[in-house]
């Protein structure tokens, strides 16, 4: 979570300096991303949206590869097949059908068919998501849908996008689903571990809706202060999962200052390399 936070912060800086064209921050969503990615493990193929930087780093995408697309240097940046982490998808919800189709195709060929699809709350309003949930349910596809509900589709609040939770909607398609708070990686890890076990054992889909708080604007081109109250932004920043979990680990005595020092040094090095490569 600390590595993702550092890389994300450096990418934001690089964008401000004109080295990147755009950046979509994952700050506030690190617990949801790290908890879910660790819970499913290295085997499933991941179909991300465009903000899953912590998942990407866990899968072995380097910081330089991660930002390449946002500087217009490549169409992707990493090896999607080797890392089992597909390219970021900016056409909202397109990855849901890609993921379900991939899983079905893999099963037909007798290969690993466990697929994880990441999606945002706003993208679930696209027809593709409904088609993907229905197809996954009908075909009993081994797909875990992970929805990070950060309460916003750019400037559109989630409460104006849907009348039920996404978990409730998934159940309407015949997919078992849970909704969990996304501020603590251990809560997310437990919920996603249970869901992943279900997908593996029953070879059928499952959905986990994770409530997260978006700390920054939708992208570096978005001024969220225009449509979002100061209190709401302050609330999201106060609920920062990275500082909260770091404090919890420190207080519990599980890790000491030297451990944090090691991580900080690693993050500093990664940030320096990123600047050298891109600035
Ligand atoms: C098909 C399509 N329609 C519209 C857009 C423009 N657009 C980009 S991001 C976004 C909001 C997505 O919100 P959400 O799914 O909640 O993801 P978040 O950015 O909050 O992580 C929109 C409308 C798009 N990229 N693709
Ligand atoms: Mg959203």
C-alpha cells in the first residue's frame, strides 16, 4: 500500500510537470486493491479498469511500465499475458465482457479459467456490465467481479446512479454477492478470500462490492472542488487507509520503525527511478 501510494504521488507530480498527459489516482483505494489482489493470489487473470495501480504493482508491473501509457509512450506498458494482468480499459465496462468471455474460452480449452474483473460504480451503469453478469451467471463462469464503489463517476454521485447496491443487483442476476467497507485491507482480504474460494470450488461467479473513498479528483484533469463539498473531501482524506493501517501495524507492535524505514527507502528509490525515466 505504501509503494502504491508513493508511485501514485510521483505520477501525479510528473503529470503536473507535463511529463504525463493524464493520471487517475488510486489514493484512498489501496486497501481495497491490495486486499483483493492478495486474496485471489497470483493465478487468476485480472481484467482491470484503469485505476488498479496497486494491483498492477503486486502483479509485477514496474512503476515505469505503469505510467508509460499515460505519457502516450505505448498502448499498454506491460506484458499482459505473462503477468496475467490485462491492459487498462478506458471504454467503461468493456473489460467485464472481455473477462467473462476469456474465462469461458479458457475453460473450453481446459486451462485456468479463474478471472478477476475490476469495475467502478459508474461503469456498472453500462449495459456491458449487465450482459457480463448475466452471461457469467448463465454459463457459470469462474469470474470474481470486484467493484470499487468510490461514490463517484467523475462528478456523478453513486446515489444518483443506482437505486440499490451493486451487490443487490448482482443477486438479481443469480450471482452471490457481498458489500464490504474498503478502509481496512484485512476486511477486504477476508471477504475476497471467501469469494475466491467460492469461485474456485463451485466454478461460478461471485461479486464483492467494496466501499472506498476517492481522495483526489477523478483524474488530474478534474477539479473536484467544483462539484464536491469540502467536508466530503476532508472526510475521504481523513479516512486514508494507508495511514490508518500503518498506524495500526505500528501500534500493534507487529512492525517497527526499522521496517517502515526499509519500505520508505524502497519507495524513495522507485520514485527517483520514475523521475529519471520520465521527467
Ligand atoms: C463507454 C464510456 N462512456 C463514458 C466514458 C467517460 N468516463 C470515463 S471515467 C467515467 C466515470 C467512471 O466512474 P466509475 O466507474 O465509478 O470509476 P472511477 O473513475 O470512479 O474509478 C466516465 C463516465 C468512458 N470512458 N467510456
Ligand atoms: Mg466511481
